[in-house]
């Protein structure tokens, strides 16, 4: 693992933004794996600013998002499709036909999982996958206990994950109980991984990820130690429990 320690969330976002821009410029037809939630929002804002300054174009970029809630239409304000359009896609020059997210509202979730997994492979894998980490070590929506061999699948969300995401909904009961997520093996197939971790709440997860040698399905992010090309960007708050 390449560990990059930065001062704060803004620094983390800028570092991540620059790494994505570099990938776009290095590859003829770059394939990006993207994430949702509060962690990458600053990175997306930075990418929009870079686009507006003429520093980067997304015309040749394809994207695949990690996950989507089951039961929410793409137009639902709480869906990840809506999130990505609002936070990034509607502000840049990306071809919407090259934007891919799971559809959790087809009525046939198992077929959607198979189709989404096939789409990732048809794109010749992901050049750079952006990840966050959950308090319980989940990556994507792969909760503790998810097999490392998993491919895109339907998952029942852990109570702690639903609690963490409740702030985006009017009330906790509105948070969906299930989601479609890329599997751990799918994530690990990415050519490069960029893991972003910010905030004191993530400090315990950071300590376990970086200072515990055990690789266990009980802590899904631990498998990332086996990836050949991963950069972890940690701000001071998230790294506050690490031994110097």
C-alpha cells in the first residue's frame, strides 16, 4: 500500500482529484470506478472546477459506480444515480451513454447483477477505482462476512450502514434495506485503487486496516492489502490513532 497522509478533507479531495486527472490523461479511453457518499464529494467538486478551467475533459471517459439502492428509481433524489448526476455528471462533458450504475428498480435484481458484472468486464476492467471505507470495514456495500470471491450481488445492509446513511433521508425508516453492489473480487480486479478516508469517526477502521495484519472477511477492507497498486489517502483526523 502507498499511504499518503494529508492535513484535512480538502487536501484529501485535491490529492484524489489530481490522481483521477492523471489517469484520464494517461489512458486513451479511461474507465473510472466511482463511489458515492460524503467522502468523494469534495473530489467531485474539484474535478468540476478543473473541467471548467479547461484542465480536463471527460469525453472519452467511461464510469462504473460501485452500488445502488434496491427499490429506488434512478430519478429518486436519494438514489445514487441522482447523486452522481447532481454532484458530477451534469456539470462535465461526459457522454451519458458511457455512465454506468446498477439499476435497483428493474424488478429482477439477480439479472441486473449479472448484466452489470458483464458490463464491467466488457469495459476491460476498471483503470482506477475510487473507494471509501465504512465504520465496519465495508467497501462498496460489501458488509462483514461477504466472501472475498463475490461478484456483483444484492446485499442486505448492515444496521450500522443504514444508520450512517440515514442523514441523507427524511427519516431512518426510509433508508432501503438492500442494495446492489460490485463484489469484492470485482473491486480487486481494478488495475488501480484509490482509497479515501477522512474524519475521526474512521480512525478505528484506519488503525485496523493499516496496523492489523489479519486479512479476514469479517473486515472486508482488509483484502485491499493484497492489491498490487493501491493508494490510501488519509487525513489527520482519520489517522489520529495510528502509531507514528
